[in-house]
C-alpha cells in the first residue's frame, strides 16, 4: 500500500515506524514530516491545512490511505474533503471532530447524556461572566472555546485572576473568541484514556499519564507534554467499566443521534476522583507524547487496524499488546514553552543505544547539510519499554547522557509518582 501521514511531530514519527513494521507497506510519505521521518519515508513539504494541495499530491501519487496525526485538519474537515474524492482517510469527520474543536459542543453533549464532567457556564460577554464570577467558588477554571493548541485554559485562584483570564480570551489572545467557558475545578489525578473505533466497535487503545507542566514537580507553564508513562497507575477494571459506560459509550451514541459516526482514535482526558472518572476534554486523535509511549507496545499490524476501522470490521481484529511498562521523556529547547533558539545543531546520534526496547522519535527537528538541527520547542522523544517504570526511565536517562546538545532540557521526574510506588 501507499500511505501518507499528515503531521510533523513525535506522534507522527511513531506512527511511521509502526506502519513500516507491516509487510503491507510499499511506499510511505510524511507531510511534512521531520528529520526522523526523512530517514525512513519521503518527506513532502505541503502545509497540512491546504487541503487542495494535499489532494493534488495524493491524487498524483495514487495514495491508498491517509493517516491524520494532529487535530487541526480534522477539525477543519479534511476527512470530509478527501472522502468526496474517494480517498481513504483514517480519522474522524468534521462533525465528530467538534468533540475537540468546540469545548461547548462537548459540554452540551455531556449535559444531554449525563456524562460526568465539571459543572460549567458559558458566557458571551465580560459583563455576564463577571456577574457569575462574583458568586463562584475558587479555584475556578476559565477556558477559551476554540482550538488553542493546549493553551487557552486558566486555573484561577481568585476572582481577580479569573477576570484577567476572561479579558485575555475576549481580547483574542487565542484567536477570535465568541464564548468563554467557566468550569468548576476538579481536584483529582489526571489520566489519558484512548480508544479506537470504527463507529460500531470500541477497542481500548491504552492508558497513559501525561506531564503537562514544564517544570519538575508539575510546576510552571503548561506545555504540549513533557513526557508520559503507560499504563496509567490509576487504571483498574471497575474504573475502565465506568469510563466506557458513563463516558465513551454515551458520547458515541450522542454522535449517532446527530447522524454521524466517530471513526478513528479518540482520546479522553479524564480527572479521576476516588476511582470515579470525570471528563475534562476530548481529543480526536492520539496524544503527543502518549502516542509515542503507547505505540511501541502494540503487536497488531497497525495497517490492519486502520483498514478494519475504515471498513467497519474492527470487531474481527484481535488487538494484542506487549505486557511491559513504557516511559517517554521529551527533550525540549531551552526556553520552551516560551521563546527558544532555533536551528541549533544536535550531535552524537550515533552514540545512542536504540533497539527493540529503546526508541527515539523526532519532533521539532530538520536536516541541514546532513546534520540534525533543533527547529521546534519539543525536539526529541526517548521511549523505553521494560519490566518496571524505573528501569525504563533509567535506560532513557542513559541515552540522554550520550547525546550532545547543550541547548536542550528535559524533566528528570517523568513517572516519579508511579516509580516511587514500585
Ligand atoms: P484542557 O485543554 O481542557 O485539557 O485543559 C488543560 C489542563 O487544565 C488539563 O489537562 C487539566 O490539567 C487542567 N484542567 C482543565 N479543566 C479542569 C477542571 N475542570 N478542573 C481541574 N483541572 C482542569
Ligand atoms: N499530550 C497532550 C495532547 O496530546 O493533547
């Protein structure tokens, strides 16, 4: 098969490596890809939000399947667009992608189907929001409704902070904002729960815990994700049943009522309080870095998985996994998530010990005159599989010490919560 992956992060590099393990792959393109994908596939420099150019390329190369990594093209309807030309795409359509594209759409669905989530209010202007905030309990959570690349969420300790956040959102800090969402603060521990579905069958696609804050001890600014471990320490059979019965199934049934079907990966960001799940948000794709953490554990041929989803026979496919612990540590450019230096050389890739248990996935990297340079905030992902989380992290730290890049940093405490209990 000829396959194209859309995206340029660690998630897409991990998907590329999984695809290349299949004997069904004949040619792989990454649009636009990164230095890592350029070593195993052909990178094609097209803006993933330019659907027409993407279609022209896919048509010219007679691509059999497109796998969409990030949310933006999904929310903007790339699946609907390409399907009109009879191109097979793995990912949810525009209507279903509102689960990520509009927080208010999801909140309304939760309300209609009694899906456990934080109590909330939606406001269109400063005056009404202010009135609501007068009588609220703190901390409180303020969110912009639009896609804001992981930003656009404020946890506010008091009214003053809350008003400042609302002002920033209405002033357009995250793009044009018609609505502000005010949410009750949920005090628990977060967990990412993944499924894959063809619209009929739901299959678990792993659990993970992400580390969103930039600093050790979960302090500092929010980022796209500094590392993760899988499986989550919180998952157990009773909790999983609750997640499926109270959250996932009613959501998919709700979409069916809206005359659409969800097809693809679905990522539920959950807050777990006393073994009860509450939905914080949905993402209509795999997480990054959770994807890099989970995919190396997958034994099933990923192309079979994509095809069975598109053909609506996921029920017939047996998903199998390695029974190992997985840790991912993200190496970032100094300064991230604020300003950082670009085009900095990284060396000693040949000194790394990479094998069937130790992986390197590129994110913000490019090649320049045969050298690898850091071009993004999140640059490299080191993943290790082991019998224990501590051993996995140890292997990652050994590899990190072999690399030469003075301008990079990483969190040394990824997975500490679970390691301390091992
Ligand atoms: P979101 O973009 O909605 O996932 O929010 C980003 C982060 O903000 C989440 O991963 C949580 O850590 C935090 N968060 C969002 N909503 C809430 C809430 N209602 N209560 C507590 N924390 C929240
Ligand atoms: N790791 C968080 C995300 O992918 O949204």
